[in-house]
C-alpha cells in the first residue's frame, strides 16, 4: 500500500476486512521502500494513493512497469480528476476510486485478483507450451540422430561382417572350381570336403550375424512369446553384455497387451537399461513388474550414482523425454527419482486399456474466482 495517511490506510483495510479478506499489508511512502517491498515477490495486490508527498501512485506504477511485474494496481485517492484517472488507466492502472466511495473497493479487489489469476494461468500455459515445443523439436532432432546412428551401425555390421563372410565364401567357391578343372592333375576328395565344411561354418556365421541384426532391430521373442519373456530375455542379455547384475521380480505371469502397448513398454525398459549402462555407474539393477486393477507398473532401481534433478532437463534428458512420450501415447507416465550416491528409480505406469476421454468443461471466471480463497496480501 502506497499511502502516507495512517487513518486512510486503516479505512481501506477495514473495508477489505468487512468484505471477508484478511489482508497482510506493508505500507510504504517512498520509492526506495516500494522497491524493497516489491523485491520480496509475495504480494497479490497494490493499492496506491494518487498523491503522496515525494512519491505517489503514478511513480509507483512506472516502477512496476519498468520491472515487468504483473500485479493488480488500484488507485485510491481523495481527489483525482477525470484526465488524471484516464492517464493512470492508460499507464497500466487496473482501476481507480475515491476514498469517500470505498464501497466499490471490495468488488474491484475481487475482480482484479480473479483477472490476475487468469493472466497467471495463461502465462503459465504459454510458458509450458513454449517449453513443450522446444522439447519436441529437440526430441525430433535426437530421434533423427539416433536413427542415423543405428543405420550407420547396421551398415557397418553388414559391410564388415557379412561382406567379409560373403567374400570368403566366394574365394572358397573359386578354390573348389579350380580344383575341379579337367586339367587338374589329381582330385583328392578330402581337401574338398574340408573346404565345404569351412564354407558351412562361414554360412553359419553369416546366419548368426543376420539373427543378431534382426534381434537388435526387433526381438522376435516379443512377437512370438509376449512381453514377459521378452523382458526376461532382455535382462539376461543386459547382464551378460555389461556384467551388471539384473535381478527380476515379475508378479505378472501373463499379460495380454496389444502389440503396440507391449512394444512401448519393452522399448522403455531397453532405454532404462541403456541409461544405467552408460551413466549410472551401477553394479546391480532390480526390476519389478506388477499389475494392478487398471495398469501395469514397471519399476527399475539401480544402485549407481543417482540421477541429479538438473539432468531431467536439457540435451542430456532427451532419452528420458522419449520414454515419457512413449508412455504418454497410451495414457501412461514415467517418473524418475534419484538421490546422489543412492541410485535412481524409474517407475513406468501403463494403463491396461485406453483411458476414457473426459468431457471438457469450461469454468466461468466467476466459478474460478469462487474457488480462490479470499486472502490478499
């Protein structure tokens, strides 16, 4: 409150109390005190006298605008001309009234608090929308990068391993053809049989490589046997590949997920294990899969260095964002709880069925205002 008269301040506060408010007030009379109070950031409303010696409503309004603070600003003055009132409103004041007509104060305060809440909600929604768009752009770029990296690895495997195998196979065929030429002095069957055996080994190696590539692209066990065996297989492969102990506790014997939902949960599980291997520095992972009446819950806990809150945003969090997006497609969610030096727990909740679309209702401004407690500071 910008007010130099203690009596006028008392009358204003009494009017607010009669309207059901319990205001917490700091009264200031100088620009320095006004800025100091403003820095606390705890205020809901500013009530200012238009004329205060050395200060007043217009200088206070100017300081408020310079700092970009969005607070309801109501001018309460003993005398104010129409031109002054219009100038104040154009400068950003939300309302003005005379001190001898304080009956209009409470409705003005209620309206401005309600409108301020609407503005805050709108600004928050805009910030969240901007953040979401930035995250989605970053995620799209990340997914493209991951896709290209996967293609590069697969191309390298095919070129180096499978290409080498086929080249060796071709050389062996040339060797056999040479031995079977009519001008050859003597054809001994044993070297030919040995060479054919070597060629069989090459074919077996090529088949193993193809199975490996296909498994990395999409494990056949997920389509043939379902999610539970696929999780067990992935845990064994992870432990064999990394040396990190992976303990399973599966409280779901059978799970009739549709393929898309099973794939989403399995890929999230793979991403969690990948993050553990890359970043956690853990030597043990506990996996707990259970089912409730309405959802499947996957909990993965490691004993590593712990996920720091700062890592939940930024470029390093794109894998985490990808997991959240996969779960969100099916009405699910992914949460992360990490403590430095005490490991990280990732919990995935996937509904068993698609959530019913709730009817959209619009609350009027009056209804929103009624839901707000009548407390002003």
